[in-house]
């Protein structure tokens, strides 16, 4: 059982960290005030503070795969560097305090103020991304749908139909790989270049579409056999309660958000 599935399975099996034990809706609601603040923030300190808070929560409260840890450690700094230079180059010099000139090409001057503006924008994007990871890497799509159906009263016909459609995606990926292997066995992958690549992709379309139709028919028959949609409500196999710890997490996160905003505003006052 993976850590992300711990909530639906009972949330009391194995060494699961606290973010995995929270209701998915709590992890979505908690960062909302911080996200709103980041949308309107234009300084560097605000996104940097919320980025540090989100990274700290992920480090102590989530079981992260090695690929995601590598992305956070290497990919995010590289993204900040590239986007800082890009957004800084697009910044109008009239909108920022120029500062020292870092690069001059003809009449164009890349100033310290432009770099600071691009750096602030890049930090906002990264902070927003990491805040969404609090729910994204510690919850499954199935748990989120169950929570929306049980807590937000989303019609189960809508929620579970969307979940069934979403689960088509990994199946399509598996079937596409099988089709590719079958084509290679039959020697149908010859040729190089863009024309040969387009021809191969057109050869994948028909069998993939046929497999999708067959799978959709099986899913529809299974849903009809279980009387899906025949009644206003359905009995849930996995209950997603909104516990006291979920309210505590939301309250603490909102309090931390308010404290950071006040602290940053106080430091910026003359």
C-alpha cells in the first residue's frame, strides 16, 4: 500500500506521515489564503517565505518519491534561474527601479531592478507550485473524488464518472506500449525522420481507438450491472470523514499565513 492510499485504507497502517492522514479537502483549503496572497504579492520576501513553509511541510509531513525530491532540489532552482532571466528581460524598465546595469546590448540595458522583478515572479510561480504539491503528492484522485462526494455533496454520478474517465489515461498508455511492441515484432516501424514518425503514429490510432471503445463498453456494462445512477445516493466503501485534525491543520496553516504576512509587512515599514 502506498502512502498516498493510506487515508482510504484506514490511515492507521504502517509509518505514514501526517499529510497522508489528512482529508484531501483540508490540504486543498489550507493553502488557499496563501495562494491569494501570492497572486497579489510583488516582493521577493513573501513568495520566499511561503516557499520555505511549503517545502518544510513536505519534508516533515510527506513521503516523497526520489524523482520528486530530485525535482525539488535541482529542477526548481534551475527553473527559478531561467524564468528570472526571462521575466526580467521582458520587464519594462519604466516599471521598476533601475539600479545597476548588469548587461548592455546596444540601446538595451538589463538592470538589477529588472532581474529583481523577474526573480520575484519566478519565486511566486514556484511557491504556488509547491503549495499545490501539499495535496497533489499526498492524496489520490480517488480519495479526492470520495471527499468531494461525501463532504461537498458533489453528485456521485458526476464524481465517479469523471474518476472512471480519468483512469482511462494510464490504461491507454499501457495499450499504446503494447501496440508499439506489436508493430516492432511485425517490422512495421521502419524508416526514420518526421514522415516515418507521423506514419507510425497514424498506425497506432486505429487499434488504440478500438481498444478504447471496447474498454468503455466494458466499463459502461459494469456500471449498469451495479445500478450506477439508479438511486440518489450510494453506499460508500471508503468513508472520508473530516476529522478534528483536518480543522486543526487548516487553522494552523491559516494562522501561519497571517503571521507571515504581518511579519513581512512589519519589516517593510519604514
